[in-house]
C-alpha cells in the first residue's frame, strides 16, 4: 500500500463511520483520551474537524508522549505520520512551512483492526505501528463511499490545493447557504457563487480543497473608510496618494492613509467548521494567492455536495501598518459588520 | 542693519520654523502616522535643523565686542544667509506638505531626500557662519 493510498485511507477513516460500526467492536481498555474521539467523532460524519479538535485537547498528553516520526518509512516527504501512545497524527509538511495538522485518530481502532490480519512484525515499535496503521486503513477505506473518499482525500496533484485547515480566525463570518442552492454538484455551487459576486467586480477567484467541499477566495480588495475608492485603486494595496477634500488631505497629512483591505473566503463543506485561534497574516494572503487555482478541479466539481453541506462566508479584514516595513495586519479594532460585507457581495 | 540685529533676525526665523516643524512632527507621531518608527521623521528633521540652530545659538550666547555688535552688516552676507535659510525652511515645509499626495511612503521620501537636504544644510551653515564670524 503506497503512502498516498495510506493517507487517503487515513482521511477516510476520520470521515467515516464509527470504528465500532466498521470493526464490530471497541477495545475495552480505551482510555479517556481515546473516548473523546471514539464517542464524539468516529460515529459522526463530521469526523475530521472533531478529530482536529481532539488533537488540540490532547496538547498536554501529546507533549509527554513518546513521539515516533515515521517519515523515514514514508517515501513522500510532504507527509508525516506521528504515533503517540494513544493517537495517530497525520501532518502535511510542505517544504519550509510549518506542518499543517490534517487529522488525529485513536490507536484503538488500529489495534482492533489488527485482529483481523494475522501476526504483526515485532522488530520495532515504529514499524509495528506503521504496519498496523496500513492494515487497518486498507480495511476501513474499503467501506467508504466513493464520494466521501473523494471529498475527504488528502492533497492530490490533480485536485485543488488544500486551504490551511482549520481556517484562520476571520474578522466576521456568516452562514450564507440560504442564498444558494446546495443540493447539487460542487461545481454548480461554485458557479452560483461566482455569478452572484462577479457582477460586484469580484472576477478573480482562487479555489481550494477543504475537507468535504471546497473554498474560494477573492483577491485582496481596498475598501475606503470614507466613501468608495477609485476603480483603479480597488485592487491595489500600496499607498494610493492624492486626496478627495481638504479634510481628507489634512487627515492624510496628520494621520496617514487608513484604508481597510479585505478578502472574502467562501467555504463550502458539510463539516461544522471550527476556526483556528490564529488570525490571518500577510503571508497567508500571499500563500493563498500563490497556491490557489483559478477554477475548481474537474474531479471535485463533479461530485454532488454531501448532505448537510453549508456555505460559509468568511471575511478577513486588514489595515496597513504605518511603520517603515509596512504590512497588512488583521483589523481587530473596528472591522466592518458582516451585513456590510454581505451587502458588498450582493447577498441578502 | 547692525550685525547683532541681522543675527537675531536669522535666529528668530530658525527658532519659529524649528518650533513649528517640531510641534507638527510630534503631532504626526502622536496621531500614529509613523506607526512603530517615530524615530525616522524626528531624525530626518533634526538633521535639517540642529547644525544651523547650534551655530546661531552659540553666536547669540557668546559675547562679541561692542564694535562687532554695532557695526553694519555686510549686505551680501546677510542676504545670502537669509536666502539660504529660507530656501531650506521652505524645502522642509514642501516635503511635509507634498507627502500625503504622493504614492511614495513618508519613510521612502525621507530616505530619498536626506542626501540633498544634508548637502544644502552644509551650504546654509556656511552662509550663516559667514554672517556670524564676519569681523569677529
């Protein structure tokens, strides 16, 4: 079983049904930490988000655990499988970037699955756990529906790149599902959103994969605090110069430019999205711009949205720091209300 | 016009200009215009003002002879010191006033003008020095 299949299977595991349902039993010696996932996650279809949350809750346990980096056993350097005493953690580790947590799930499921597969190697803990993982996941992945496998698949070269997950803490967020028809394919949902916001000038969009769906992000947009900005300035981020009135000139002279900037991210998924605690940084904006694709991949667009799919509008608002090394910082002082952001997009 | 009066006139012009620029820059700093780098505009401004102000204050605080004080100033030296000073002050003022309408950041503007202003500051100091030391 190759690494890519292994990781696909891992994603399926956390998105799939209960370990109890799949394997017919639960290890009786499951500890409390394991129960966080077994009881709250694996018997639900929103497993990935809950698994990540469980991973967070296990911060203290993680620090004390014997970590086992199995990268040397994995031919693909982008992924790391770490095994602690109770959990398997899957990390996506792009070169020169901080690893992104993709999933965490209990070893108990693996222990249980191993019962069905004869003797395991005993020469090393790392290899032992790795083989358990392989065997368990290959069995469990066979139980997943093709659509769910598709949408919970790990980054795939033919698919859109992953939006860092969970998403950064937004300036404001809203459920805008009622403005769109969600009982259709993801491609159709993307088309509905695109046609709705294009008339408002949002003609450049970046598409990403997210667990259970996709995300689309608009370009960085300048928003004037006092009246609209000129069309030529709307999609720029540097100092724009000029002035509109004597009062405006005086304010620029004394205080400097104080424009707002914002990025909208539509997240379409069947998961209950739980945000990261970190705010978005200028680097994140650059990364979104650099890695996003201009359209949804054919394979993802053709998949029918999973039951319970909702459309979330994330608004990230920034201001430019006025220091010498000017950069965009998330505006936590006086962000726009979500209703103002929805109005800008033409949403009710 | 006596040398003493000419010197005092140039000093007053510089004192008024320095006070206005200092208050204005301080107001900008307090309003947050320069974010975490308030030292940059203050450094730039002090480089334009401190050398000539130091020379003028030293001349005022010293005790020249009564003859020097009462002697008539050489017209060309006075005109030169006054003109060079006014050019410098107006150039500083224009730099501040034009910055908001440029697309260049104030920091970049200070960086790009500091060389020219420093050279001109040397000229101003020489002209004012000619006025101060003439006949002492």
